[in-house]
C-alpha cells in the first residue's frame, strides 16, 4: 500500500521539485537559504514561485524562517521526496510502500521496482542521535566533515552503502545494496523477522543462525577489516524463505585497528551468543566464538 510519502510525492509537480532542489543547493552554504537565493536557483516566474513555496511549506517539506533574513530549509520529509524522485527517475523504484523498520539511524520502507520486485528504501535520520554523542563514542565520526544534519545523513548513507558493497562482494549475508542517492539507499528485500522476535529456536535453526551470523562477522573482520559495532538480536533478520540469517544496519562500523574495535567486537559476539544460547537453553563459549570470527580457528562453536 502506498505510504503517505508516496502520496505527497505524487501530488507534486515539476515546479515543486525544482524548488526543493533549489533549497537543497543553497543548504550547501546556508542552514536557512535566503529567499532571494532560492528564487535565483529555482528560476521560476514570481507567481509560480509563490504558489509552490506555499504548497511546500504547508506540506512541511520546507521550513520558513522570518526575521531580519527570510529563508527556507529542507525538512527530512523534503529530503526524502528528493531521494524518491531520484530513484523514480532512474527506474530504481516505481512506488514506495509501508514503513517496515524504525531504527536509531534510519527509517526503512518497502518499495516496488518497475518489474514488480520488492526492495527496501532506507532513509538515514542522523538527527535522531546527536552528532556530539556520535563523536564522543565513534572515532569515525571525527573524520566526517559536515556542517548540518543533512550532510551527516548523507555521509552515513554513503558510508553504509560502500561497506555493504564490499561485504556482499566477499560473500557476507547482508541485504544486497542496489542504489544510493543523498541520505537514502535501496537494498534487496529480505523477507523475514528480527531475531529479537523469535521466541523459541530448535537446535537446527539455532545452529544455522549462529553459523550465519558468526560467518558474516568473520568475513567483515578478516576480509573487509571492520567490526559492525552495534550488533544485537535487533539487527539480525532470519529468513525462512532463504534459510539464512542476515546482518543489517552497518553505518556505525569501525575498522578493526581502531582503539575500541576489540571491545566492540567482543560485545557484538557476546550479544549474539547470549541470545541464541538462552533461546536454546545452552551455554555457548564466547572465547571460542571470538577466536572463530578473528580467523584464529576454522570451526565455529557448536551448540
């Protein structure tokens, strides 16, 4: 079923998109883009400009500031619309459907491609967790040169897309990346449930999930040189259709030679072995699991 974002997008015309793009362009230098600059970038006749900017403000796609300087800034919804427009024009998606996921760093929607295949669209929401907090806990954030929430959201989307490409190339079980624009990425749809929603596990299924998750962590660590950094039962998807478990949400990864990488790796593995062990009623040796994901042993721990 089309989501409200899609209904909003479908109600816009070329003038509206042009104005959103003009505001986005001006935000490279201004938090609130002076109205004169928006007019210059949009190149619309005064009457059409006034009609469109009122429409976008009413729909809360742009926010207006009035004072000594009148200006406009994009909202997250406005940036979402520009990302949707890009994906549609490139033939990546044909319609945006329901929201299927809500996380600390993004919202995930189901979408259909022009051929009728299901994909997911993830819009990064950098403002959900303050950048100062990110900087305190993640050294990678120190190297991101941003001046606004929009820059940060775009940077995290690019970061996640690039690492997903590398992980998939190495055979890791992650949602396959398809396309990127601005703060949004399109991924292959994985039909399944979050591991956190699985209330009971038989030993065979638990063995498969443990093996899949540890194998992906091992690939990330030994071949790509990274640690997920925020792994738990909430970002593992188990697919009955494919018979495998997939790890999602990778923008917060750290390189394995960073100061806190070992601590984060231990935490990632601990959360997974603890969860699976509790569901099956067995104790999984954490140190054996760590040796496996570091490539120090060739066999994963057994249930």
